[in-house]
């Protein structure tokens, strides 16, 4: 499905049957949140994808910023969006 506030952006969100969420920019899965709330970032990619990550965060994880995502990615960490626990990827 498209983001509500940016329906024409070349990105989408899939909610899987188990409740996991996958954010895709163009054809690349960028952020994955599993059913237990562990958020994993596969990359930051282009400037456009970085903007789209911000759009996704505002809609699905509003307490996180792009800077948070950047830190998780560069430090190879996972974040639990329910408990705020951080662990190595």
C-alpha cells in the first residue's frame, strides 16, 4: 500500500500476515519491522530514498527520526520499537 501522506512517492509498505511491516523504496526493501517489533535497516541508498524513509517514519514510527535510522544502520544495530531495546544485528 502507498503512504497516506505521499501517495505518489515511489515507495510502499506491506503488512505481512504475521504483522511484520516492510517498507520498500522503488524495488528495494529498506526497513523491516518483525512481528516482535525489531526494526532492521538494509541501507540508506539514494537521497530520494532517504526522504521516503522520513515519510515512512512519520506515518508508522513517529517517535524515530531519520538520524535514528542512520545511527542504527551505520552501527549495525536493531531497535525494538516496543521496548526501545537495542541489539547488534
